[in-house]
């Protein structure tokens, strides 16, 4: 569980660093959510 939380925090930080607009942030956040869902299904 700690590993998942670490990856989520890291992904969130990268998403914030990588986007310049609210729309970009929303798209980045959606990608992070998709990755989390994908890992949860496995």
C-alpha cells in the first residue's frame, strides 16, 4: 500500500510539473487515474 501511495504522490507531482493549464492538469490527472485503475484490475 505504501508503494501505491508513493507512486500516486510521484505521479501527481509530475502531473503538476508537466502541465501549464487547468485543462492540461485535468488531462494529466485523468491519465494518472487510468493507470491506477489499470493496476487495480491486475
